[in-house]
C-alpha cells in the first residue's frame, strides 16, 4: 500500500502549481497518505531526488514549452527514482496545444522505472500572451483537476495499474531552438527584489534587476510578478509569437484526461 504522494512540479507563473495541487490533494486525501510537495521551480531546488519506496505515488506537473517537456527539467528527471512508484504526469499548456509533451513525459517517467497510471493535459493562461487562455485555470478547470485526482485515487484503490493511451506522437516534434531574448526593465523598477526571487534561472541581478544574465527561459515569471509592471519583452520573436497566438488560439480548449 502506498505510503506517500510526491507532488513534484515546475511552475514559473503558478498555473501548473494551481492544477497539480488540486490533483495531488484529492489523491492524497482519498488514499489517506501523506502529501510531500517538491517545488522544482527555484534553481536551488533542482535537481533533487524524488520517488522513494515502491507503492508511492508521484504527481509530476510541468508547463508545456514548445510542445515538449521543458528542457530545463532534464537534470531533475535524471534524479527521479521510480522503481515501483505510480506516476501521473500533468501537462499545463497555454491553450495552443500540448503536442508531444505528455507522451514525452510518459516515456521519461517509464524510463526511470515509474508505472504511469494516468495523465492529464490542462490549460493555463499563456505566459507569453496572457490574453490567450486568460484567467485559466478557472473554477471549472480546478474542479476538473480535483475530479481527476478522485478518479486516479479510485483506479489505484482498485489496484488497476494499466497504462493509459496518451495523445501525442513519437518521434516527438523538434525541441524549440534556444534563443537569447531577455526581458527589459523600465525606470519604474523599485528594486523590490520580487522578480529576483521568482526567476527560475536565478539570473536577475539583485542589486540591479535590469541586469539579466544568460539562460532566460522567456518564462515570464518576472514580467507577471512585478508589482509595478516594470518588466517586459519587446524583442521581435516575442512580439511575433504573441501576435501569432492571439490571432489563432483564442478558442477555448478543455482539459483532456487519460485514465
Ligand atoms: C517558452 C515557452 C514555450 C511555450 N510553449 C507552449 C506550447 O507549445 N503550447 C502551449 O499551448 N503553451 C505554451 N506555452 C505556455 C505555457 O505552457 C503556459 O502558459 C503554462 O500555463 C505556464 O505554466 P506556469 O504558470 O506553471 O509557468 C509556452 C510558454 C513558454 C514560456
Ligand atoms: S529573466 Fe527570464 S527566466 Fe528569469 S523570470 Fe524573467 S523570463 Fe523567466
Ligand atoms: S519585481 Fe519589478 S520592481 Fe521589483 S525588482 Fe523586479 S523589476 Fe524591479
């Protein structure tokens, strides 16, 4: 019988966390097991060993980046030890598509010994284009996430460990080409330090938050967390992507669940 659930996630702008918390809390409550939160968002917290004993449960939440699992998580996933651990990958995407991210997550977890028993794709406000999927996950999304958790718990309680058929293609679509576009900062910056703490790459200078080092993910955690709206992207590619998303992906998509 499972002893613990690990709620492991990477969530720069918080939408993934909102969804996986609902899923994980429902599973842990129904199975009456402890709920251990492992937040991989901050650079000092990555990588970390997760998994533990056989019979444990892992909920693994990640935002979809370019139709794939974010490359920044590769080192963390290498440290996952899933021998006999039941896993539920949860992809949160910005209302465009999750493409091959969920099958990739299933494959990565399986390669590390986990038994994938369920998977879900949910929608979060697009971090690069907030009008796309604006306000998601909303109350209906969170209710769907909670219900998904209850359904996963029921499946586990029935000792049904069948691997679900997840949507996506193998081979996966090509990974996004890395680009060195970094946010800019206006004079409104009060050097409050919020973005410095929120940056998942730890590349914003604490003394001068307008100075950004290499390795930006364009995750927009700094842009969305700045209380005075001092951070913004205005490079050509960021503006092009935003316009493309707003022009084509405004129609509401709904969560897809695989059990
Ligand atoms: C670099 C990057 C690439 C993204 N690629 C996709 C994508 O391929 N499809 C999609 O629908 N959303 C995409 N998104 C949007 C995020 O998946 C979405 O906003 C998610 O809710 C962010 O999760 P978070 O709040 O946990 O950071 C991308 C966002 C970023 C920053
Ligand atoms: S500097 Fe880049 S990586 Fe850091 S929070 Fe801002 S967008 Fe994300
Ligand atoms: S959150 Fe905004 S105001 Fe605070 S340090 Fe960062 S850019 Fe400056």
